[in-house]
């Protein structure tokens, strides 16, 4: 098991905006230094469900 990483809300929102703009997942992960694609998928699900309070 790896080290727990906490991302600021600004990074999460930026990642979502980049994905909605059509930027490939690998590019988003590398530019923002996000370790996991699963984490990005979770943020996208929260955004689409209107659960912004989770950020």
C-alpha cells in the first residue's frame, strides 16, 4: 500500500476542466502530478453528480 496523497480542491477542479476540454487522461495525470486514474474518475463522478462539497 502506498502513501496517502491529498490533493487540493484547485487541482481537482483543474483536472476536471482539462478532461472536459478533451485533454487525454495520461496528459492530465502527468501535468498535474496525479498518481491514479481511478482518483480522477472518482472526481469526475462527484462532479457529474453535483457533489462538489466533496472537494
